[in-house]
C-alpha cells in the first residue's frame, strides 16, 4: 500500500485521494442502451434472448417453480439453513424498528395536518450471481421489503445454465418471495423496468450489480417510462482507522476481506502510527497467501493507500470527506467518536466488529452507498421501500383562520384562481 | 372537459387515461448538455455567460448582498410580511415533527446495532422565477433544510435583470439563507452541481423548474461528478373526487387553480354524478372569465378529462393508479377514505380543504411528486435533507455468538477473507 503523510499533502493531493476510479457509464451505455430498448419494445422474448446469450440460459421457463423452492428447502445442508435463519432473524430484528411513524398535528385551530407512510406496491430486487452466490443480499433486500409490506416483490438473479442454487432459493422463501426469475445483467433490469404483457413492470428497483447492471439502473432511472432505483452504485469500499493499540492482524484481515470482493474494491487505511501501518502491511502479505481469491485481492490492494495522521480527529475529518461505504473504527474509545462521523454507510465500532459481521448477520443492512454517495444516501432500509403522503383537513373556521394568508400569498405569486378557491368557500 | 364512463372503458382505454404527456428529455438534452459541460469545465464564468444570455443578467456580482436582504426586509409591505411569517410558522410546526428517530437495539447478546441520522451537509435549492415570484417555494425548501440542520444551504433563482424581489429575499432570510445567487435555468443547476473554485459544489439539489431545469437535474443526477436530486419532476397535477353533495363552485375553483399553473397542468375530475360534472363545467366557464391567467388555464383544461364512476371506491382505485400530485377528496365522510389512499403526494380532505391552502400555508410541503412518481416518492420533507447511517459494536462474546453464522455464510459465498476476519479475532 502506498503511504502518505496527511500533514504533508497539499489540498489538491488531498482532493485526489478522495477520488474514486472513474466509472465508464458512457462506455457501458453503448452496450446496455440497445438491450434496454429492445426489451422495452419486445418484452420477455427479447429478455430471454439476452439471457441465453449472456447467462447461458436454457429453455423458455424463466420463473422459479414451487418445486424448485421446495427442493432447495429439502436438500439444503442444515448448517447452512441454520446460518441463513440466524442472519435473517438479526436482520429482521434490526429492521423492524425502521417503520416510519405517522403523525397528525393541528398547525392552527381547525387545520389538521398529517403524514402517513405506505409501502411501494411493486418492487424489484436484483441479486447478482456472477462470481458467487449471494443469499445474504437476498435477505438484505427481501426482509425490509417484507417489513414495509410491499404488495408485489419480484426477484431476478442469473441462473447458471438456468439453475439457481439452494441457499439463494431458501433465503428467498424466508422473505416470502414467490415471483423469482432466473435472469441477470442489464436484461433483468430491463425486464423489471419495462415489463411484458404477462410480467408487469415494477416501480422501484433495488440491489447491487456489475457495471452493466449499474449502467442499466442509471438509464431506467431517468427514463419516465422506467423505474426509480434505490441508489447509484460504484465498487465496494472500506476505510479502516487504527491507532497504536490496534492489533495489526485484525486490521489486515479487514482490509483483505474488502479487497477480495473485487479487483475494483477500494481499501483505505488511516493510522496515527507509521509503525502500525508497516506491521499491517506485513500481516496482509502473510494472510494473503492462503486466500482462494488472492489474485483479486492483490489487484485491489495495488490501488489502495494508507494515510498517516497526527490524531484521530484528522482521520475522521478525512473519512467524512471520503464518505466510505464501510468505516471500521479499530481504535481506543471508538464509541466516543460516533457523533463525529457524518458521512459513512455502516460503521464498525471497536476491535471486535469486523466488516464481515455487517455483511452477513449483525442485523444492519449491507446494501450501502458507495462512491461518496454516503454523503446523501443511507443504506437500504424499510423506509427505502416506503414513501410518505401528507393530508390536510380544514374546518370552515380553520379555512377562515388561514384565508388572509393564502389570499395575500396567491396575489404575490399572481395566481388568482388560487385565491378564488379560498374566497369562494369563505364568502358565504 | 372530455367525459368518460369508467365502466365502459376497456383496460387499454383506462391505461391511456393514466398516461401523462411525454416529457421530451432528449430534445431538451441537446440544449442543456453543452451548457452543463461548459460549466463543469469553466465554472462561474461559463454560468455567468448563460445567465446574461438567458436571464438578461447584468454585471458580474451574482451573489445577493447583505444590503439587498436588508432592503427587502425594510421595504416589503407589512401585510405580505405577515402572510409569509404565518405560512412559515405553520410549515415549521408541521415539519418539525419529521426529524427521524435514532434507535439502538441488541440483536443478540453482545451485538449492539444502531441507526442514526445526519443532515446532508451541502444542499442547493432552486427557486423558479420565470412567470411569477415564488416565496412559497423558498419556504417549502428552506424550512426543512434548516430543521434538518444542513451546514450549507445555497439558493439559486433567476433575477430579472439581476434583481430579486422583496418577498423572495424576505422568505430566504426567514429560512436563515445567506448564500443566494441570482441565476436560473440549467446554468443554475450546473453551477450548483459542479461548482467553481470559489463556490463549492452541493451534494443534493432540490426544487421545481421548467423543462430546462428538470432536464439539467436529471443529467447531473446520473453524472458521478454531479449531484443527486430530490425527485424527478413533470408538470403539476390535481385529481378531484366529487360526489352528489359536492358544491360545484368549490370543485370548479380547485380545478381552475391547478389549470392556471401552466398550459401543461394536468387536471382530472372524478365523480359519481354526471349531473354534477355538468354543473362543474358550467361553473368553470363562469369563473374562468375573470382570471388574469385565463388563456393558460383554458389550454390546460382542453387536455383535462372527467370520469363518471359508480362509486367512490372506483374513484379511489383509479386515483391510486394515476398517483396524482394533489388529490382533493371533496366527498361525504372524506376522512374515512384516508386509509384507502395509497399513491398521492398531498391529499386535501373535505370541502373546506382547497389545494391552495397546501400550496401556501396549511403546513404541509408543496414540493410534491408528479407524473406518477407519487408511487415511489413522498413530498420534500426534513428527511429528504438527511440520510441514515448504521453502527454495530460487538463485544468479544458477541462476536463469538455470531461467528459460526458469519463463517458458514462466508463459505457459501466463497469469501474466505470474510471468514478469516472473524476467526482471527475469536481464535485467541
């Protein structure tokens, strides 16, 4: 890892360290746009064509059958089943507190205003399936959708030669999923966004994916005939803050668990101790040797960097500017710094809180904002599957109380019909 | 207004009535994209060039001075001042209940998970100024930003020949605004999204606007160097549901107050009574005569329609599919239907609740989802200016409690470094 002294950096150098690798949306758009257009015009048959071409899909029946769900439940190893159930329970416990509260207040006598929440009726979840099976992502999207009360939840995931694996199907059933299509990539996003005669479109699409999926989600999100999306996405990231007391083996393991995600993973280490950074580098090299995804992790580490700071406040200042998806506070009195964290997706507090617990089972969501979007987005939550509405009910007296205000403002804005709508009701 | 019998419509005809007029994003993109690119590369000087070209801006000082704020406060008519203050008070009262709540729970022994909220630090508000002055929009965006605690709130609005009017400046001051630029259109969006050496970019852009502004917002929202936006937007809309007892003059006034917004306004009337629809049409024609914005309203009404339904449930079913920005329930026992409303921006309950009270002063927000986006978005609220973060803190015992689950799932997903990060901490 390249190492910098924070104090010695110019402002421009600091700015450059905050930057993520460019995402080549334009380049991928060239491939993805025609696929989406084809599906918009020709529906399922077009989607099937691309599934055969890109995912090696076989046959014409894309939807998972009851029999497949049952087979998964029957044949799945009981240890894996138990792990999925435990993770699901923690995720459910944590997310069940997120259902937003309605309220009603009287802003003036006779003017009752309220805010209520409703589930988004029609949602689509994308579960990637390229390099590995991701039952955890199924739980992270399926459980909040279920808690929100979404009426229809569609899932798409690429089946290898038309087959989905048991852990994923088992996790889907735990989330009450019934409508599951074996399709991935841009074609899955197109199918969910535009639908078909027999598969109606969804209103909002959730879930991570490769650059084809990410580009497709961006395109449909700005098409008025498309669907809105959970959030824009880039490669996964971790920022680890460590001090003199940090166990270098722990920090190394955390940096590697991010690095193994993909060659484009972003890994940042900040410490008050140059000596510790050296120890962590040594530990990384040692631990790296036994990893099956060693080559991927190595590539990610080549682009990563370490930063030496004078104190933890400087580290947090940099982190807030970077806005990491995952932030690990492996420092003394970690909890006392919580209130200073402004921009981060999910924060791991103290030495016994590795990122992998949040990826799977602590209860928090792992669908998190990357690429600096933690400045404006939170992770997926129950409220990401809901939206608010407001109501107002005025009595005749209430309308009279506010009529002068409304009429004056309508005049200022030169909207006289707005004024009339009040006057005609209060003039009697 | 063209009138249809709901029961006689085919499914395809019903679908067509739900459609909004096409928004020509592609057409506007051709003009807007080069402007945005120029500003991205050349900052303020490019923005100034377009402000001069399109808004008739004069000079080089775009930022509102303290003197201008003070002059507005001194010279503004006291009646208008009072109306703005009353509206602001109601908006503040209603929105102050929206600050989302943090929580912490122990999902398993030794695993403490929490969710906290932070204000988005850097936000930009766009206040249109083309056809009329909009102090109300200033309040609707500025007050929730202030309640959320955003550190920096930038406002842009086109000044006519470099002048902003007193009500707008007065309203801005009420919201604690200090950084206000006299610039409108796509160039304002570009300036906020990309910034300049002396004006740093914002993270999220809020506010309505014409098709140039809307297109610019969409473009910057999918540019990784740009800003995220509050919501996609189309023309303003109202759907009025009326029954046999509805006062036709009230309903006519409400339909007209939407129609006068713009020639592209969407106006829909649904009633159980054909007779009432006829009376409302007559009332519209009579009231229309005295409106200053008569020609605009007429154009909007030409495209609007009425629907005759058998019962109120059918009306609500259609409304939920249409997902109107504004929904007026001018019917008997209106309140009893609240729970059936699934998709709408803001709902006006009962005969004394015209849309114009919500536009200005009831307390609810008037920045609302249009074009069917009420299916997935709520109106602007305090939480639109905030985002969530999650935290987890595990004790060593807590990590041991969950280690088996995490290790098993990491194996299923073939992420062995994820497993190691747990094992290395629990093996000691």
